[in-house]
């Protein structure tokens, strides 16, 4: 604790800096402590990645910013892990323009609640939590709506939680809402060894579907097989359209989950059964503007 004597007329006083930005003022009269006043002379600081204009990786700036206090219905989370996703790149480049510049990217994170605002009932200080769909996780401390926070069991570490929230929610709605898979369905999953693809395989198998997956390397093929894929196609060695037709006896699949887009769009359409679903999720090879 740092101590500094102040010159105040008639009253000796000392300032004790208890933590950055928080100052305790103690006054004394005839050697007796008669009062303590807590002064906020500046905001506590943290580090965050900030974007001041859209662009390439050089647009990411590591900066010192003020720590905010949570408002009503909010919690302050000390971030231990932040998820990295394609959507963060879209926000940085301006493909998904932000009207709030500068901003801190990152749509999911996990950590420990260190303060809550009024009216918060979902979490308590000290809880380990994860969240998604709220921008600003590339930081040491984030203010998050408390309704988005998911308490973590002891068996799940914060790194795993931060990696699973956004991709897990995506895989969940794709398999249960966009095209609800059931026993007897056959699904083709592109980028089957990627974050969403790997989870899609597991959820599809849980729902009783047959899964065909495409990957680019033998190592990724092993990952897809390990997740439960029934058939894995190395599209760098085999025409995936022809292979899908062979594996389905020409009937096609019920649904294609396509996270690649430009280089797979046309052939994915050709892999569908009549009235099948082509679900275009993400766009790792850029958009295919045909419709």
C-alpha cells in the first residue's frame, strides 16, 4: 500500500492507494483517526483488443481501457478464455458492419463473475460462467447481460466452455430447428472436422441420422470418424458429388450443412434428394451469389 502525506490546512491527512484508481483519504486530529473518505480519482484499467476502423489483422489494437461497473441486469465477468470464430473476422473486416466504433470483438467467453448490478438473480459473485452472442470478449473484463450467463459445472473448464458455446448453439439449432434430423435421415456435413462440423456429427448421430462428412486431409478424416461420421469423403482426392450419389444409391441426402459456400454450393445442390434442404451456414470460401 502506497502512502502519501497531503498538505491540508489545519488537518493532517494521508492518502492510501488500496488498488489502482481507488483512493482512501484518512484524516487525523491530535493523532486520532476521525474520518475516512473513499475517493474515486480515476477508473481502474484493463487491457482489451479494440477496433477503430474495419480492416485486416492490423486493425486489432491492444489497448488500455477503463473497467466499467455493471448496470441493472448486468454482470462483470473476469474473462479467462474467449472463443475465436469466423464472425469475429466478419466484424473486423466490415462484412458485418459495426455501427458502434470503436468496439471490442469476440462473441463468446468464459470466466468468473466479479460484480453484479441491481436486479441480477441468475448468477452470484464468484460463479464460473460462459456466454455467447454478446460482443466484446477479447478483453480482460466484460460487462454481460446476466440472462446470457450459463453457470459452469466443475467438470467443464473455462477454455472448453468458451470454445463450445457459439458453435454448440449453432449445431443445436441446425439439427433441431433448421432441419430437424430424425432416425432414417441422411445428412452431408461439409468441413466435418471443423468446430461446428465436429459438433454437428455428434448431434446428428444422437438424433439417429446417417452422417456423410467431407474433409480435406486424412488427419481431419480421422477426427470426423472419431466424432461418429458413418462415411468420410476426402474432397481433395474424390469428387464429393459423385461419392455422395454412390453412397445414397443415387437418391441423394435429406440435408446438406454447408459452411464452405462458394466452392461447394453447386455440387451440394446436386447431392440433395427431391425437396431436400441445403443449409448454408457460414461462408469460409466466400459467398456464392446465385439466387
